[in-house]
C-alpha cells in the first residue's frame, strides 16, 4: 500500500520552516561553500560576543543549495587562533595581526569581515563525541574559485 510519502525520500531534511539550519545539522564530510555573511553579534542568552557566519552550500553530503549558519565562540586563545588559521586559508593576512605592529586582533577582525562575503571554499565537517556532548566543527581546507557559468545558453 503506497502512502505517497516516498516522493519526499530524496529531499527530506528535518528543519523548522523559516529557520536557517546550523552546522550541527550537516552530515560529516566534504563541502564546497560560499560565505554569504560574517558578522560580530552578541548572543541573546549570555551576552557573549560571537562571529555569526551564513554559508551557502554548493556541493557536499547534505543541504546542497541551502544556507546554513555557524558560530565562532571567543572563549579562549585556541578558538581565536583557529579562526585566524581559517581566515589565513581564505586569503586574509592574519599572520600580520600583531598588537605590536599596530594591527591587534580586536581591531583587524571586525575590519576584515565585510570582505569575506562571496568567498568560496572547501571544508570538512567533523563531529566528535566527548562524554555525553557532541561537538560539530567545520574546518576550512582551501579557498576555491566560483564555478564558471557556461558560455553557451542552457538548452532549456
């Protein structure tokens, strides 16, 4: 007996309507993405400063064609250093960000954010369990060029 639900088998992705899914929802694996926006915001619950990312997924294990949200928390030096390494891969000269050179992290990070929109990259999403908690990380591997549009019109 067919209930008609099989028509959704290939497109089913649980998420609330109108809400951008976050990195936790992604299947572990390789992705090609584009940065739509990156902004410093304050969390409503704790008042903590975070970097809020919106990405568009162009290729990968899940959510292709969708936008997803991610957050970078500034809870320790390691998190800031990992962000600096990711930005360096994207072409931002974070290795020059030194307070002694007049380029402190606290000044340079907000200044670089508007230039991130439109950057394409490949990343790996990895989940790891530590005790009862699962951590979801998106590690940027390389900056890529956007896919070229065909020079001839499409046949449809």
